[in-house]
C-alpha cells in the first residue's frame, strides 16, 4: 500500500506578515517554520526579559524617569528605527515563506495579499513615526529649554530711548551708574566667583528660583520679574518649602565681588523686579553670564542667594502668556472663582489700550485669554491675591488634563512647541532623571510656605501717606518694601526646623482630611475670607471659600467668628477643630444637617482676626 505524501497546510501570507509585525517570528511559527520563527523572536524576547529585569531592579518610576534625559530619548529614537527595520524584515520574511509553501498554487488574489503586506508595513511605519515624533519632540524640548536668545521678548537689548527712560526711572542718577572701567569702554571685568553653583546631589539642599514674568508685552524693552519664588528641597527629610519675595522689595544685598555691589554701595538701589533688565544691559557691572538673559537670571540667583544666605543652583522662568497658549491647546479649563475679579484697566490687545474686566464667582469655563485675564488682573487686588489666582489656574489645568486630551491629534507636538517658547531654565537636561527621583521622596502635600511680607520681613515705605518707616529713603517712590535682611536670612535658614509637635499635628490633620468652608458673614467682598482660607491651608487644613451662594453665609451681619462642626465632625476631625478654635479664639458649636457638604464651617464676622500664615 502506498503511503500518501505529507502536504503542508497552506497559510495566508497576509496573516503571516501581520503576526510577525506584532511579534517578530510569530508569522513564521504560524506557517509552521518553528526554528526560523524562534530565531526571529529570540532577540526581542531577550530584550523583553532584560527590560523587565531592569524595571524590577530600578522600579518602574525610576526607569521611566530615565527617559527625561536627552541621551535616553536619543537612544529610544535609535531603538525605534532599528525596531521598525527588524519588524518589517520579519513580516516580509513570513510573507515570503507563506507564499512559497510547497504545493501552493498561485491564487488570483495574490495581488491583494501583496497589497495587504504593503498595508502592514505602512501601518507599522506610521506607528513608529508617530511615536518617534513624540520622542523627538520631548528631546527637542528638553534641549530647547536651555537655548538662550539675546532677549526673552525676542528683541536684542539695545540702548534706545525707551530703555534709557526705563533705566532712569529705576536707578540713581538716571543711569546704570557705570564704573570707570565701563565708562572708558574697556572690556568687561572677568566674571567673579558665582554665589550659585551646580547641585551636588546627595543630602545637599536643592534651591531653584522660579520666575514668572509678563514677557512679550507690546512696546516694552524691560523684562519685569513679577513673581519670584525659591523652591527649596531638603533631601534627608523629604520636605519642600516655597519662599516668596514680593516684587516691590528693595535693599537687596549683592555679592560683594560683583562690580555692581561696589557701584551701588552693596545693595541694588531699586525694586527687585527690575534687576533682570538692569543686569542684562550692564555686562561690566554684572559679569555673570554670556548674554543678556543669562546675566539677568544669574543676577537674580546671585542677589536672592545673597539675601537668603543660600546657594541657588538653577532657575525656571515662565512667561504668563504661556497660560493662554497652553490652555487653548488643551481646549480650555474649568476654574472655581472663589472671589469675583474686577479690573477697570485691564490691558487689552497685548498692552495696547485697556478694558473693564469682571469675572463673577462660581465655576467658570475659560479659554486661554480668559484664564490669562483671571491670572493677571491686578488693579483692585494685591500681588498676593494675584499669585493665588495664578496657582489656582495651574492647579486646575493639572487636575483636569487627562491622557485622552494629550493623545488628541496634534496636542502633544503643539504643547512641546509652546513649552519650549514659554519656559526657560538652566537646569542641565541630563539632571532631570535625578530630579524626578528626588521628587518621588518629597511630600508635596506638606509643603512649607514662607512669604516674606511686612512687617516681619520688610518695612513698608509709602510716601503719599507719610508712612516712611525706619530706614525708608526720603525720596522713595510711590510704594516699596525695604528688606529686613537679618530676619529674612534667619527665617530661610530655619525654614525646615519644624517643631515635632507641630509636625505631628499636621499629620493628624492630614489623616482626618476634614473639609472646611470659610463663609463671608459681612457686607464686604470675599477678599478677607479668601485670605483666611489661604492662611489655613498653610496649617495643612483643607479650607476653601465655596462657590455656593458666592461664598456668603446665611446672613451678612455677623460680628464674631462662628465655627460649626457638622454631622459628627467634632469626633472625626477633633484635631482640626481644636486648631481652628485656637486660631480664632472661639468655642466651636455642633450641628446636624444632611445637606451640609463641609465637615466644618467658619463664618467670618466683622470682628474676625485672620490667623497668621504658618511659616
């Protein structure tokens, strides 16, 4: 009896190519060529195993953090190219084997199979290109942060009339008071030993200057740094502090080895928010950078580092106009406006003219321009209110941005472009993974807020009402804050020295997680209640002015503070309630109301004294 010859089962060439595009070698195994398939699959399987071992050893977060370094992103780009070539080769090989199976007759649908192979290769290529564009965008962004043009406003520093007038308005004698060397036209003096330097890692305290500015306004040559905060991180304790200096502060000491220190008698003679512009245009007085922007930012780091008595290693500068661009790209943002904002002279058309601005309280959906107006309005509120609104915009964007929004077509690339334009820093890109690792050990919910405001840290000099204060210049401008340097240095030096009892109290308050509503029981607007809520958050209390009834209480004629613990909060939030009673010097009452969403309410009366911020 004759044994029939074994006939291999015919397989679809298109299916074989598709399977190998997903996992190299899988199409060959599908056709029946196991040895060939395993040979194709071996390199990728070994790579998967190696990657899994590295992640297991490092941890997923630390491994992912490595890709914030340009060198790793560049390596990922190279890998994507190699991976694409390898998968295409494996798919073509599987297609060819399936097409040449012994006994297989040429099908009239062969041309369709070839078209399917081309489609598989095309889809793989498009997927790799899309991912590669995102990776390259991140690589370009990280390197672009450190690009330094001659002016953050896109114009080169030039001694034109408007700039001269600006310098005359901020500096003595109507000029930069050049040293004889500068006046003689000699080359700038060598750069002195900087008061700031690279972070050494380990347990060394890390200090980063955060700068916010209204850059990019029309017809201006100055770059006014209206927001200046130092982010300070203590690696051993995992604690962080934000140290804020008001823009109107004057009398900031300069490093003694700077020519500007000798020219100005040791202190910068105008408000600190003008120092960037003065330094950018005076290389011989501020020899701390290769061009205008680097001089400006290094001068700020040096001056604030000298004022605080610490080393400020890096800076991050953000243009407030970036709010508008980023929020528009993300499709808008919902903001809880706790206090209505009114500005009768809000700048319109990027500084050309003005308009009346009013933003009502409550939940408001805003586009980029509206959110920028909310963050920038200043004529009827303080700088501290303005800073709080800016933080609210940032927090709202962070909380409402999800993965689906970022993966929408064109969003990632547009964000990369906007961030590259609106954010500047001198942090070395290769340091980013280490900073991400440091951030994993920082308790961001337990931050210390140190605001260097009068009367403790400065003296208010207000000429029109005659309150010059001790040490205020006789011919002071309309308003300035004269820095109390010893008090500021002492506070910054001891900012992480927290009483263990206070720390335990904060931990108990965090564990209780009680919601506290601060309600306005007076005829006045919500400015006072918002400040009180903000001050309470520095104690770790989750306090807000709720948008319900525009933040007002049941009536507007309260004289004394009333604290009410609702629905058993006197037991579940006893530590929070005890602290509130101590801060406001009143005895809390209890109440039951199933419709009350807050655990504790604080009704502010006309006699209410705002608790001080906890430093």
